[in-house]
């Protein structure tokens, strides 16, 4: 019997949890965990999650972004995608621990909330590839902002360790402030650029029929974009740097995740129920 999408996603969650446990044990023992092992564990979870999301996409005939469950899964997938690129480039072992932790929380928590997946939307983008591209880029930008929040937390931990002269133990595993600043700025530029492109693509579709635009969803997305764009502008001018910049990026991500609520509410009402799952158009 073929595995259903949620079973693949549960296996992915198990991999991310294994990475979190490995990192936690290493911190307790104050020993640096194997970066290659952590990378392999997260890569394994990434492959499993990709399969699960692909199966779900095939089932709903489109990009799986139709409910809160899929939002969280796609965000976790985006974060691991970025880690597999950034982790190999910058060799940041602690980033793997934080990435596995965030991915484990997002995947396990969303899988444990049946109500989040009670309604599945089929043909969500009406076969329009541009609308699907808009949605995919928008959600991937959320994953980029999630990774930005992680590097911001690492920055705050590193600054705290230097200020209080805690240089031993697990603090010694933290990346340098210079590396974290460089990565954070690149992530912010990438996230803002991707969300900007998403809004541009959406604009050319919405202007043809503005009746399809949900005002609360549009306001939520534009608010998130505006906050991050303003942060980038202030960072570029040197008016928001170091510790304040890190705090702003961490807080903004919490606000960004809260914005998913009006986005999810903008979906069409359910049409029918099949095998305990409501299928909506």
C-alpha cells in the first residue's frame, strides 16, 4: 500500500526531531556535534517532506497552500531548503540545530492539529500558473524570514556571550557576529525581493478582476512586506544595526506568522466532505 502524504510528513518530522535531539545532547555534553551528520539528517527530512508535499499537491491539483496545516509545512520546507544551501556555504553547525528545531516544531505541531487540515482546497489557483507562482513565492519568503529569525537569535546569543564573557561551553559553537550579520542581511534582501516579486505577479492578475481579492488577506500581506521593506531600508542606511536589528527581525517573524490567520480565512467555504476531510473548491 502506498504511503499517504501525511505519513511521509510524519517521517520527515521524525528526522527533524532526531536532529533536534542530536543537537541538544551535544549541547548538554558541551561537544560540537557532527555538522555532516546534522546536514544528512535534515537533508533526509527534506526529501521525505518534499515527497509528502508533492503527493498532496497532486491530490489537490495545485500547489499545497490551501490551509493552515499546509502553510506551516511549506514554511518548514522553505527553511530547510535555505539551510541546505546556507549551511553548506557558511559551515554553521549551530544553524543546523536551530533549523531542525524550528522544522520539528512546525511539522509536528501542524500534524498534531487535525482542525488545521480539516479542509483541503482542490484547484485552489484555478489552473492559473501565475497565481500559483505568486502564492509559492509569497510563502517561500515567509520561510526566508523564518531563517532570518533564526540567524537573528544566534546573533543575540553570540552578543550575550561576548558581553558577559561566556566564551566556553556551547557558546563557543556560535558563529561570529560578522558572519551572522552578513547572512542576516542577505536573507532580508532575498525575502523582501521574493515577496516584492510575488506582489507584482499578483497585481497583474488581480487588476484584471479585483473582485477576487480578499481585502483582509491583501492588507495582511502588504503589512508584512512593508515592515520588512522598512527594516531593510533602515538597515541599509545604518539606522538599524546589530542588536536592535536582530530583535526587530525576530519580532517581525512572529507578526508574519500571525498574518497567516487572515490569509487562511480568505479561502472559499467548504463544498463537500469525503472520508472525514472536507474538500473545498
